[in-house]
C-alpha cells in the first residue's frame, strides 16, 4: 500500500517544484499538496496521512501553529518541518511540535531519505495506542535532581558548556532531546552527532539557555512512576550500561565515533521503559508485576500486555527524532542482537553485553536469578566469547568506582 504524504507551503511554485522533484517516488508515495495550514487541516480531516512536510513561514497559520494542530488532532502522523536558518527563534519554539527539521532549500535525496526512513520506522510499532502516545511526545521526563542541576548551572554567572554537557550526559531524557535538535539539518552540521557533550558544545551556551529556560524543552518528572521501575532505577541502570558499553567499545579498540555511539545508545536503551512507565503507569505496572512473578523477560510480557516492547518504542521515537542509525539499531535490538544482519562488533554489541552484564552484576548482589539476557550465540558469532571475562571485570570495576564516589 502506498504511503500518503501531505506537503504544505503557501507558495504554489514551491509545491510544484516538490512535485517534480519527488515524481520518482510516485510508485511508493501518494502525495497531496496544500497551500497553507487551514487547507491542510481540512484535507487531513477528510483523508488519512502517514506524514506531513510543512514550511515554517506561512501567512494566517505558520508551520509551528499547524504542526501543533496536527499533533493534537492527528498524533500518529509524522511531522517534518522545512525552515530557513533565519527562523531560529521559531525553530526553537517548535522543538516539541516537529519530529525532524530540514533546512531550505532542501536537497531531493535528503528529503526522500528522511521521509522514507521515518515511514519505515512506523512499522516497528504494532500497537495503535502506543503510536498515538509516542506521536504526542514533545519532551521526555528527566530526573528532578539533574533537571534542577542543569537549570542552576545555566542561570549561574559562570555557566560552563562543559559542565552543562556533563549533566545532560547523565540523563536519558535530556540527552535524547538535545541529540534530536543538534542532528536536525537546520543546524547545518555535516555529520551525525552521537555524543551529548559534543551536542551541547555544537549548540552553544546561548542556544541551550534558550531551549531550557525559555522554550522549556526538558520536563521534570513529577510522578512517582511505576513501582519496581522508577525513573531513578531506569536512569541509574541506563547510565551504568552507558559507561560499561563505552568501556567495552574502547577495550575492543573501536573508533571514537563507535565508542560515543555505544555510550549514547547505552544511555538511551531503556528510553521506552521511561516513556511507558511515565505515561501508562497502570498498564506498565502490570508488566512489571507479571515479569517479576513469572521470572519472565520484560519484552515477552510487554508484547503480551501492550503489543510492543520498550525497545521498539524507544527506537521508534529516537528514529523519528533523527538520531544516528547505529544508536537506533542498538536501542531496537539490545535484547535480540542476533536479528542484526551484521555479525561484527559494533555499538549494538557493546550495549547488548553491557546491559546483560550490568543486570547480572546487580542480580548477583541481590542474590536473585534474572532471565538469561546475554545472547551467547551472538557473542560467539562476532568472535568475542573469550572477551567476556574481561568485560565482566570491567563491569565490577565500574560499579565499585561508582560506589566509592
């Protein structure tokens, strides 16, 4: 079935140009065109769409106002903003309305690949209710202590980019949002950025201050969350996994880029749990209770109760937000790495092993027997079975160092 895409721009010649530029996609996409937000909303009220691409500067209703309406009325629709660099204030304000941002003029291949990738990601989620939930997401909850810490640092007279980056790199929600913004084409960075501290440095202190203090792209977690799966537990495990994943990557002589991807993917690998437990506390509470009582893995119980797993939810949102492919892949497959076609060490390998070994270490201390998380066949396939003892030793070293602080 063809995917349905709506393009919105107040200039008919621009729409004609888009039509010609994307004619090669007519066998895959059914494309409609609207000369403004009000007309587009009328069309969307009558017909279903998978994705909208809108210009920012339009009379009557600008792109930000239009996408806010789309988010509210059609949350499953993927939202992409086209904007010129003169629109920085509006872009900052639209941080919660658009999934991705592309700069004008937009290269045909960039537009085609961005739309295709976003649409393919939709297939990750089978549960329509969760698609609606994810579609409405504009921010992710952050640990209150880290949220307060970053705000205080930004408000101090000697605020430091480095210190802000270090704080953000401890929090999955803040890291995800910063990487969404820095990887948008709007900022003109020629390579995908995987490291949150690098992202803060690229954006600069003034932009970060605007995003956090004025636009409020971060949100402090106000709920107690799901018993047995609190934001503190998720964040603590995620940071430990990130540190170990980076250590494993470095120990295997991976490139700096891969080590950065391993750290960030480790920090974000359970983002789906954060999203589900904070937005569906009762349903996710049932998942946690069933998993603990039956000794079953989270993913099996999540699929049974919710129809999708936390890995799929996290990967879907991070893919929509335009994070680098190796990070999205590692989030999606961190429990089933054997599904990856590539049988060589990569960021996924480091995150899968770090996640399993970190749980193994915690379970040993609590004298409990968790489900077997380490995919031994995959570790053998990438030729790293003999490295497991070293990885376990690093896990213990990192945990011990953390306790001594």
